[in-house]
């Protein structure tokens, strides 16, 4: 009855609805040693691995971890999260541990040595059979797929109201149709994605017949893979029958529970017994294997293909009810044939494979699929044309001494190195600010639920049990003074408030016109000053005169500052270094000394070469923890002031400053001083935060000597330069020199005290 | 020794410093009936008049109020506050009360009928003499003037270090010089500002000799005015002598306390006994009179002149110490002469007056005084040239039956009407948002200390005792969610959060490209929708389709919305009216129904004429509580849709809508519904505010029927449309129809519970 789906969709141009849906992924992985053997260690201590952890969970045996994404309305978003989760998992492995990149397990120890998790031990009423134990060691990927509800609703209203008693009945029928077709064409997926040509040592039961040669997919073969014998006893002819069959099997204790039922696709709902009355919520696709060539065990491209494939199952004709049983039986045999074929040769089913993929290629065009789906289908078509592009073939070329262990260890090392190298970034979230990425990483590690509310605004939501907190830009939370943004940005008001409260602030004056600023020149002709736009950022438009300026230079600085704001400020230049104090929940958690951009001579390289060398690990526009030192404008001007040039070769050990402002944004260095600075400055910074009612704050102080306490008699030893309510976290996590401070975790601890115990 | 001041200043170009300083003003006023008689009523109950009130204080008798400004670093700022204080005072008078505009009191009752305030009764150890009682009824203006400290400091460092033992000594010498010169040239001020040609009935003691005819200034005459006999016993020859003389007078009980010493100028410090050791803080200039021709009793121009005059006293040569006594004696006689001259003729001192004012004109040019000072001096020069421009002459022309009462009542009424007409504005603060003005008015009335931190940002600070609160835009306080601004502005995130929390929100979708928005057209072809920019404001770029749109109209709306944002939203059009709920401290305090712009036909006027009539009391750009209905673009388009034109004459009583959006900014009406709306909607709005952790919030709901409760079963009866953390106060204070709600006061009450008891 659902055969005309496609026509209805084309008729009403429902194409965009067709590519909606909800997607979630679960991935199991084995922890191994760098020699490729299952680990005997406990779960990583730095990961809060518990049943309450939403993303990284203990799984079956103590060697396995399950990575679980949230449900998303696009594959793309889901894949982003998967990447982030993989990053966190890998970065928390012990130094000598790796993740096994194959679905088939590495060489297994004696059965007794495989330790079930506490939860699994409680779970199994009977001892787990050896067969079951080993098939559970095959790592699976499961894709949860909800069909586009808007599409089903609209089609029902427009066309199927007469043909079904209720929307629910229509909805369930659509899901059943997809589940049937999915099994019908399952061999296609086994051909395309099969990636288990052999089993490592100890996988087979003693006396079990092994395949004589390499195959496409042991994992997806009925005989060797994770499917269990009960699978064939479940009917997909109707939803009612499906529910009844599973229920019977569980009663007869053929299955530990309904989720044990290992077939390529499951119809899932809130509760099995209410599947018919409440409706199917999603399909659980269970026949995907880990792709050792993809960094995350599966590529986004493959997932895009899966989306197209499932939707194609909805568009293809239905199987007549009376034929379901026989057709699915044939399909199972077809799949077994493909699974156990020699991967180094073309498939015996080349003709139907070709026809099928051509059908899909036409479908994605006719039904205006998004470009990414069309691309994915075309790429899979190449695998059909050329079996040498299938993972099974590629793996067959890596087999050595009847084992893939050597290859797997190599891949595991590559992945490990890739994911532990750029640890200031979290893959999948690189478009967010580095501080937001750092906070997300810490949150996943701790076991908080994370959600990006708005990527452009760097607005994320973190949750733990019933508590949730929104954070902007990595450190702006709902706690604290609603006006703090105002007060941070309005330097004049800030200084007034702090000055009144008894804090030492640099002298400053404000001007709306160049004439007014020039009139006061005589007052500035006797001291070092800083000329800056009132609401400037990151040092733009700022001129620093360490020595009293000449009138012309002062006038130029005024003119420059006015390019950035209608109001400019002239402040006294304060001798000393600039320090950033990070306050969380009223306490200083980290202190950085911020120095202007500089290089240290080695007696051989020119200043330009020294800068280029230093810049190698630095980035631009805050994409790395430290910013590149600019080679142009300010640097050159600064050198000229010092009588130097870019081509000068400084004496070995000589420190050459290249900038005036200690802002890290202009290429400066940051040195962790958290435990070194005199505690009186921490107290000072904490009092400033308290005065402005800031819960999280970055307080910038000018300090003459960080080892000498600031006193009530000499408040000028610690001048308050500026305050921000959105302090960067990343600079404390990756200082140029000194110890990293775990500020992301500390911020989470202040937000979610219950999650830390 | 200070004779060369001027040269030093010119040499070092210290001109800007010269015009710094600190300024504060105190003004006494008498409350009178509309017949010009002293009131017998108590102080206005709506004003919190107490000693703790910083601005409006009880004074001497129950008929007097003293208006006291803060200290400001410019006359201009101080004058702004004076205007605001006068507004609040006048607006809180009983309907039949006025403020007497003259320094000389109105007809006095029997001495027994003059009731001292509780505080004054406690203050006087002995019964107040009749003479003193009456002279205290003369209302004075006192200007507190601190000399420019930066100027004194720099001059001392540069030039006077050798000549004085310390900066303090130099500083005190400068103040003393000004005080001496001020008295020396005091007759100038009496001529320029004298405004008391006669006394009303009962002022003179029985048997006291009265002036035979009108004079320039009774108030400033030694014989009749507020100066008391002790004045001449105080020496200004040195600061030490000055302090000793006053102390002696007080000991001999000739003065109730040191502040009673009524001379034209007092040297003031924290404490009289420490004046020498701690230094003079300011001069108290006591010889100004109320100017009945100025709305606020004194014009800003006159105050500007006073600034120039005082600074000129600093520049003029000093009086040699041994000559001080005799010169000041002569000066007092000169002043008495001018004070008691006939105001309808030129002064006998015309020659020295002219020389003096010409000297000042030269001074303000030579010393680069700000233009406002130059203007003020030139205007005073005209009074010297032509006595008919002096207030004394002008008042002499208003005398009728030996009284100024008739004139004074007329002036009092004019002032009263002026200041009670535009009550949504607070003079002196009109550049701030109307809601900020409303909050300032309420704060002054309640007795809070007010301060504008940043006019452009509408950032003010209110204080009571030790507590202070900063408020932005009239309603954004430090309380509440720091992220609320984010959440209010990001409509997508807001809807997501509210939807998840179980609130009904309109359907909405977001698009980044026109193509994507157009693809979904089929989904919108069946219902009313609203197309809008994601982060738009005040209805700009919004198109409303009450009926399902045609494709072309939809495309045009999409294109329009994209002009305002890179992301647009399509929302379902919800039937019902829009209501604004103002939540303060978790409770709904006011509810407005907001209707789109409209006119009601009278059967004679065209739509255009009806709009113009309705617009008469409306403003533009939020300068009035209600906005003008636009005659162009949207209105015309809306009429066309209805088959109407601007020239159509609607039937009498016919309501014609002219806009689609109920936003008051687009000329809509607002109807107070605070007590009418079903309380369930208030609870709904309060829950929304609580969900977003907003202390103060404006919640916009779509409500189908405000009298029918919203229920858990039908949440769609109250849809949450938008939320703001900076709600307008003014629209509740001045609704188009219905009762005003005292929301400014309620907000203050939530911020300063202690100030309300």
C-alpha cells in the first residue's frame, strides 16, 4: 500500500522533508596495548566512566568502551559530536593504550581472562556461553534513525487518511516497510562496508569450522558474526508478529533481553510491549562495521550514504505481506553469500549490485537529495564498479601471517597521534572559540551532557542530572552581575567605580574631540602615557608612550585612537608587568604574567628569522592558544624606536621586545605565575571581582614586583588595568611557559559541584 | 604674593585647568497657596522629605523646602540636576500649592503662626528673635564652589614651592584671596542680580524704618537682608583670624552655630577648627537671590557668569594684608549703596561697574574661557550698560499696590504649569531614555541618591544608605541572569529553551539562504505566517501574512527579512492579541494589551486626517510614551490590502487597523489590563521569567481571550512570543488607555526594600 510514496512526494515537492530525520550513533571499541593485545588495566581514571556518563560508557567487558552520541537532526551535527567524543576518549587513554580499529577483536585471551563489567555480570542470569562471549567481543557500530516525521504527517494528511485507520498505523507501516526492505537489500551494505576478512587468534571455538580463506565480512555472516541463532525465529511480516516473536524468545530465555536480538535492523520504541500502540520511534541499524581507514571508525560520507539508503528503502516498492518471510529468507542467504565471498575478487552478485546502485543514483537526483548524499552515493557506486575500493579488499592487502594485528596497531598509533597532537582543539567543534572547545572537552570528560545552542554565538548548554547551565564564550555563565558586560566594556565607568571603591587605577582622561585632547597636551608632556579608544578591543588603536611624548607624536596617537571610537582616553603609563588573574567563584584559580611580543637572540638568526621560528607553533585570529607575532606595522615601528631592524642579529640570550602592549592577542607571551605571585595580589583581584559582583572574571593588574606584597599604604603596587566578564580559559590551559592550570574543569566544578565527588 | 597667578597660568597654558572645579547648589523655596499666601499644610506626603533625603529637605519652617544638588565638576551637570529636582518638587505639590518665586517672602502671618521644623526647634538653644525669624524667611541660593585643584597643584609645583611652606598653605592662601576679592567686588553682583525691590506685608518689625522707595536688593542690604549684625565682627585678613572670630561669636552665643554667619562668602571645610590644618574645601557663596524670571530660580547663564566671576577673583591682584579690613569695610558700604539704590535709574557706581565688566570681558578672552563663560559675561555687560535689563528694574515694573504678590503668583502658576505638563520627561535628563527618566524621577521622590554614570549608555547609579545599584535603560539591573541579554536577543535559542520547558511557542523555522526558505514554501502555503529577521528589532523587516501567502509575496517577504539579518525566521501567525507582562522580582506588576496602529472613524475625517489628529500627542524615536503612526510605507500598504486609501473617510465608530504588528514602536496603542487579565496568564509570565532566571522581564504573550484562563491542557491559549530583559517602564506609566501602573516605584522597591517603610 505504500508503493506510491515516491510519487506523492514528487507530486507535492516534499523533497526537503524527505531529508529530515533524527540520527544517533553508538560505537563500541576495544582498548589494546601498543602491542595490539587486550589491556588488563582498568578504565581510564581521568574519564568519569559510569552509567550516568552520557557519552563514554563501560561496555560488556572491562576492555570495551561504548561511545554514544546524542540524537541530532542531521548526520553532520551527529558526526561533529562523534569526533569530539573520540578526541576526549583517546586523549584520556593511558600513554601505552590504543583503541583497536577493527570490529573483529584482537587476539583473545582465555575465556576466563575476559572480565565482564560489574553491570554485565549482574545482567546475565545464566553464565554467558562461550560463543556468545566471543561474538560480544566484536565491536559494532549502531546507527539510530528516526524517519522524517513531518514528511509522514503531511503524506498521511494529504493522501493516506482513507487507507489507514490512524496516523499511528500509517507511521508504523512506514517503519516496517523500511525494516523489511533494509533486510532485503542488506547484502549491498555487506559488500560496501564489510571489513572483517579474518579473525585473530582464539576467536573460533575449538573444533569450529573456519572459513578456508579471507572473506568480506565475518562480522556480518550469520555463521561467524554477532548475529545469534534466534534471529531467524523473528518475523518481520507484521509489527504485531515481530513483537510477539521477540517476547516469546525472551520468555524462553533464548535472549537475555529484547536488545540482544541481533539482526541487521531493529524496530525500536519506548517499550517493546507498547511498540504497536505508541508507535515505532526509530530504527536501530546494527550491521555496520568499524572502518579502520576512518579516524573515527566510520566516515561522514558513509553515514551520508546510510541516510540515502534508508530513505531509498522508504521509496522502493513494499514487499507483499505474504512474501515477506520467503523474501527475507532469500535475502539472508544472499547476504551470507556476499559476506563469505573472497574479497579479492568481484562479487558473484555484481549484476544486482550494479542495478541497485544505479537505482540509487537516479533516486538521489530525481528526489533532489542534498549534494552530500549524491556525492556519497556516487562514491559507493565506485566500490561497486571496482571491488578493489571496498574495505574488505583493502584490508586483505594488509594481512600478514594470517593476522591484521600489525596493520591494526599501525592504524591505532596513527589515530592516537592524530588525536593527541592538537589538544587545544576539539574536533567537530573547531569553529567555536578555543575556550568553548576547552570547556566542552572538560565537560565530556567529567560526564556532563553537552549541547551547542548557537555555534556563531558560542552558546552551549551543559547538564548534569536535572541541572543545566548555559555558557557563552567558554566562561560567561548565568551567575553573577547582569550588568558586568556593560561595566567591563565601559572603561570610564569601570575606573570610576573601582576608584571610588578604593582600588588603585591608572590616571585617565576622556576626550570627545581632537582639539580637547590636544589642549591638555601640556599635562602629558611630563610623563609616560597610553592613548587609546574608549571601547577598543585587543589593543587596536592604542599607542604607548613609555617616555613623555612630543606634541606631534601625541597628536598622531590621538588621531589614530579616534579611528576606533568617538571617545578616546589618555591614561598614565604604568611601569611594571601586566598580569591576568582568573577568578572563578570568588577565588583566583590561575595567574598569567603577560609580556609584550619578544624574541631571544641566539647570535645567528636575524630578528625576522627568530620571529618566524617562534611563529611556527602560533596561529592567527585566536585559532591557537598563542598568537603569531606580526612582522609588519607595529613590530617594525617598535624596532625602529629601539634603533633595530628586522635584519638585525641580536646577541645570544638578548631579549628583544617587539611590542608595547602585553595583550596576548598581539603576539605576546604568557607565563603561568599561579603559585609564584604574592598572594596579596590574588586577594586584590578577588576583591575587585567581588566589588563588581562578578562570579567569573579576568582581572588585569599592573604589578611592579609580583613577589612583594601590595599593602594598604601602597595600593599603587597593584593597579587595576581592566576587567572582563568573559575571560579566556585557553591561555591558562596552554601558557607559553609554566604549568597549565585546569581552569575548564575548575569552572565546571563551580557550576556543577554535584558532578564532582 | 598671589598677584602673578594669571601670568603663570598664561605662561604654561593652564587654561583648561582654570575652568575645572566643583560646583554644588542649595536653594530655599517657600510653598504658597494659589493666592500667594504661605501654606498651612504639611510637607507633600508623596515626597519622602527627611533629613536623609539628599535633595529635597525640610528647611527652617514647615513652609520652606531646600533643594540641594550634588557636587559636580561642571555647572552644566549641576544645572541638569537642579532642573530635575525642581521638576520632582513641583510635580509633588498639592494641586493648590505653588512655589513662591522670590527671595523676599510673601505676606507673613503673625510670628506665632510661623512654625519651625522639629529639627530647627531642637537646634535653637534660645528663642529665635523676631528679627532673625523674619530674615530666615528670605529664601536664599547658595553656590558651593571648589577651586580647580589640578590648577593649584600644578602652579604650586611649578612656581610657588619656594614661597610657601607647603601646598596646603598655598591652597588656603588662594581660597582666602578669592574670598577677599569676592567681598571687595560684591556690589557688582548686587547690581547684576539684585531682585528684591520691596518687602511684602508684615516683613518689617513694627517701628523699623523702611526704605522710602523701591530698591535693588533688600535681601543683600546689611540693614534689611539676611546678613546678621555679627558679620562685621569677622575678619578676613587671615584664615586663622577668620576661624578665631567665628569661634568667639559662637561662644558668645551671638551665632547659633558657625553656619549662621551670614556674609556673602564663607570659607568652608570639614570642620571649622581644622580649617587651617586640613585646608579649605570650598567657598560657599551666599549672596545670590531667586530670579523670578528663571524657571528654576536661577539661570544656567547666571551660574556660568558666577564661575567666571570667581575665577576672575583668583586672577585679580590680592589685597595687601594690612589693607583688607579697611577695603572690605569700604566694599560693604559700596554694596549697601548699590543695594538700596533706586532700580529704575542707573547706578551711582556706573563707572567702576563698567570698568569691572570690561576687565572681565578681556579676562575671558585672554584666558581662553569656554564659550559659555564668554557669552555669560557679555550678557551681564549688557545689564551694566542698560539698567533696564537688571532683574531689579524688571521687577519694579511689576509692582502693584506696593506688592509683587500679583506678579509672583502669576510666575508661580506659569512655572507650575510648565513643570507639570510634560510629566513623562525629567528636565535635565531628557537625553536619556524615557524609562530611565521615569526611574530617576521616582528615585528622587523616594529620597534615593541618583547619579548618571554614562548618558549615552543610559547607565545610572542609585544609592540608599550604604547600598547602591546600577541600572541600565531604566530596568536592567545587576540582579538576574547574566546571560539574559543573550537569550532575549537570540530568538531561536529562546524558543528552543522555552519549548523544552513546556511553554507554548509559535512554530518557527530558520533559514540562512533565500533558496532554502523558498524550498519550504509548500509548507507555508496553507497557513498564516510571519517572516522576520532572526535578530531584528522593533518590527523592522517583518512581514505578516494573516492568510496563507502566494509564492511571490512570500518570496518578497523573505528577501526583505534578509536585508536585516543573515538568518531569517518563518513563524506561524497566531490569532489573538499581543500582551506585554512586566515582571519585577518574580511578580507581574503591569499588563498591557498591545494593538496595531489604528484609527476610529468619525464619519467626517479621512484616514489621513484621523492619523494626523491621533499623532498630535505622539512622538518619534521614543521621545514620547506613544509613537506616531507612520503615514508612509507600511500604513499605505496595509490600507491597500484592505481596499482602503488614506483619503477614505471611515464610517463613524469604525476601527481601521493600519499595521500588522502590535509593537508600540510602530504606532500601536497600549491598553492597561493589569487588573483585567485572567491571573493564569500572570502566572504563566512569571514562570517564563523564572525559567530564564530573569528578575526583571518583559514577557510578550499571544492571548486569544484574556478573560479565559490558560490551562495545562490548552497551553496554546497563551503563546510566548518574545522576552526582553530590558523592558520599557514608560509604556506602563503612560498607557494609551487605562490606568497607569507605578512600575518605576515598584522597581525601586524591589531594589531598595529598606528605603520603603
